[in-house]
C-alpha cells in the first residue's frame, strides 16, 4: 500500500496580515527510514510556496493545509483506494481539528450561545470534506528543535520553515517598497545622452551610479561625469515604473522639454 507524507508550514507577518505557506510531498518510506539521506537541492525543487493575503495565524495554518491537500489530490492517486496520506504540521489547530469535529458539527459551527459562527468555520468545513475523501491522519511536529536531534520529519519541516520565512521576508520588502514614495529621475551623461530611472531614494541611487559599480546602471558605466538633471515624485513603485517606460519612449527633444519645464 503506497503511503505519502505531506509536510505543511506557514510564516505570517501579523502587521501586514500577509503570509507564505509551503508544502512538501514525499514518500512515507523516506520519512520512516532512519537512514534516509535528504538532499536539500532535491527538496528545493519539490517545495511549493504560495502567498496569502488578509490572513491571521490560525487562518493561515488551515489555509495552507487546505491548499496543499487540494493541490496534491487534484488528479492524483490519493482519490484511489489503497492510498494513504499522512499530514505533518506544527499547528496545534490543524492537529486538533479532527478531535473537535463532533462538537463543531453538532453545534453547526456556532460559538457558545448560537449567535454567531466561529472564526474560520468555512475553512474547517472544507478541512473535514477533505478528510472524508482522503482519510488522512495528522502528526504534530515540534516547531523548533536542535539540529543534531532532528529526525527526518523534523528536518523536512525545518527546511519548509526556513524557506517560507525567506519568501515572506522578500514579499514584505516588496510591499513596503510599494508603499514608499517613488521618484522618476533623469541623468545627463558626458556625451549628452539621457538616462531615465526610478528610485525611492534618488540621492543614494545617484551615488551608486557615480561609483560606476555593479549596483549602478550598466548603461552609465564609462559615460561620466554624470549630472542629475531631473527628478519628480510619482507615488507608488508601479506608477513610477509606468512613468519610466513612458519617458523612455519619448524622443530626446521631448525629454529635454521635460527637464526644461520641470514637468512631465
């Protein structure tokens, strides 16, 4: 009888209410064998990540498991008889949902007093629907353990944890950059040509261009001295990118007019 292990984990930024979920699907034999060798590059190829918005800690944990179950079971062998699925998660909620099923369903997923549905009721219902179809069981994995004491399951879980955190960090940086004020600017080269770019810190960006290093624009290398001749606040990063592309399509004389009039 073929068995599979599904590892899920998620990382949340509570201030922005965004999170990244991830999962790994492997053969249960790899998890149960104490001699199993885990190749991190192989795991990296197998790992699947997804971004979630407008979420919270418990909601994100359940959302991630549901997404993983749906992704793995669609068109897979899990719907066939004789296939077993074992879910690994560090979420107390995910682990405890099966034990809470009878009480939740008998109350119609209403809180005590019957005046309102409990939070995440729709997600819990979907979780039970998946369980009826896939008959999976759940094991709670220790969230953080010492490297040397980790078994195969804990090492796989640790890998997902690290990757979701990294992915979330990148996403949060993108969101914060999008919220900051962005500028479009133009630089005149020694040969008279004009370079157009965007930045949320024009002075710092211009300094990087002057250094002629890898962090500056390749186009500007060897074309100094450079002179910053125009900058204008646009707003969001996406708006600045659109304006940058618009200016780059203009003729040299049209760009010079912008510099002269100080307006776009």
